[in-house]
C-alpha cells in the first residue's frame, strides 16, 4: 500500500470520531448513489419504451421500402434489385395512397395500403395483429364487394365493425357524362387490427393489392416494394447499396427514414433526461468538494507536519484525490447496484400499472443497456474526480511553518 493511500484511508477511518465528518461524507456518498441509481433506472425505462415503440412501428411496416414503380418494367427492376441484395430476406409489392373514408355523415382521411397477404406477411407482423375478423376475403368473389381491414382506432372513430360497408373516395377525379367526378368505391370490412401504434391504428386501411391498384389507377400494379432484412441493423447499408443500384428515380427509404421525427424525439428526450439527472450527481460532487475543503482546514496541522517531514505537494494532492475518489467510487458502486436492483424490481413486479387502453401496455417496460450503464458510471467517476481538484491543490499549497505554528 502506498503512503498516500494509507494516509487517505486513515483519514476516512478516523471520521468515526467526529459525527459531523461522518454526516458530510455520508451525504456525499448518498448523493452520488442516488444520482447514479436515478440515471440508470430512468434511462433503462426510456430504453424500454423506445424498444417497445420501435417493435410496434417496425411490426407494421417493412425494414426498407423502394418506391418509384411507374410501369410493370419498373416494378420488375425494383423487385429484381431487392431480390439480388444479400441482406434482403423477403420482399412484397404494395400500393399506397390517400383516400377519404365515408360512413353515413362521417368522413375521415385515411392511408389505404393495397397488399398481397401471402407476400406481405413475410415482410411484417400484420398477420398477428387482427383482433376481429380475418384477412380472408380481401379479394372480391364474383360480384361481391372488395374487402378492407381497418385499424381499431379508425373503426372506432367512424363507428363501424366487421361486416359493415364503407365508401372510399379517391382524390383523383374520373370523367363521367356529368363531368369530372371523384372516384368512389364501396368496401366491406373484413377485419379490425391492433398494431399497438396509434398512428397506424387510427389512419390506415388495408385492401387487396389488385383492388387498391384499380381504385387508385396504378397501371404498374404497385407503387413500391417493401423488404424485410436478415438483421435490422443492416438497413442503412442495404439502402445505400440499393440507391446506387436503382438510381435517384427509385427512392429507397428505411424504417428510420420513415419515422425520423419520432426516433429523433425519443433520442432528444433521452439526452435531455440524461443531462437533467446528471445535475443530481453534480450536486453530490459539490458535496464531496466541500467535504474535502473542510477536511483540508481541519487537517492543516497534519498537512504541515507531513510537508515538514518531506512530503511533496504532489503527494499531498494525491492524498486528497484518493480520498475523494474513494468517497465518489463508493457512491457510484452503491448507485450502480441500487439502479440495477430497481430496474429488476420494476421489470419483475407491476409496481407501476399503466392503463392499457391508452399506452397499449400494462406495465412499465425496462431495457438495461451496457452502453448506458458504462456512460453513467463513467460520468459519476469523472465528476467525483473533478470535485477533488480544487481541495487537493488548496491543501498542497499549505505553508508547513504557518500550519504547525497556527494549526
């Protein structure tokens, strides 16, 4: 054991003789502990919500999407490029457009997506999202009406259910003997779905790709092709390759591009929360600094004796650095343990119950990430070390003669 570590440890052990010193040191340790635990718990809960939202968003759409099919040849080129990419696991064409849904005197704007269920379900998890009815019957049989599947929130907003009939109005007009008129088509509701993401459940309807192409007048049979990748993390790299292969006439967008605002807001919220909760640890670090300053005043005579016996200013500084590091390190370690325990308790037991009809989940999700834990621990250690700088330099400047004479 080095001289500096020995003296710093003796100073800490000697605090048992003074209640005030014990209290101030305990406050410093407790402050760092609470700050670190609060940060780990909060970031883990935010990670849980972010992961849950991401699963719901990705579950309702493809990992990446290529647009720009104006003809059957264009559609074939896009499909071939996706099929040749090594990261693409499955692909499915689709038709997408905006329409007005009308039921009686109620109207609402929706996004209508035309799909082939057999191919579409290889790209996303919509197959398991239906809560009432089924995907069967989207294709019209004989002279029957084409089918449509609506999001639960959308169906609730217009007051319809499985078996009901809705009218879709296309923004494109068609020529009639009475002049240009908006194109309208009746659809029979075959099912209701619940993805867990309100944005989709309240604005989207799904129809057969052929019926949607006919309704929107899409001659190519599809407006784009969605793809599922072997690994989600390959999305950006695959998109860059496809943009080079297809050229600018065929835009390629990843799930992140299509939800850029949402994911940017989640990242910003997490960063702001990290900064705000770091202030707790900063205040605790200031408590450590004040404790060390009081210690340097209390031990002025001891410091003078050490310097008179040959201790260098560097050794004096190291004594206070080590002492502050022990206090801060103990707080960080205890905060780490407390934070992980709190995360486990929140994950394991329904301490906080959420209204499922609002949040689409009944308990707080928790996801502990190693990178966040390391960042919090590093931040706690860094602030604790910075808090020792001024007290250490102040103690090292003590004049041994004055300290022994007046101390």
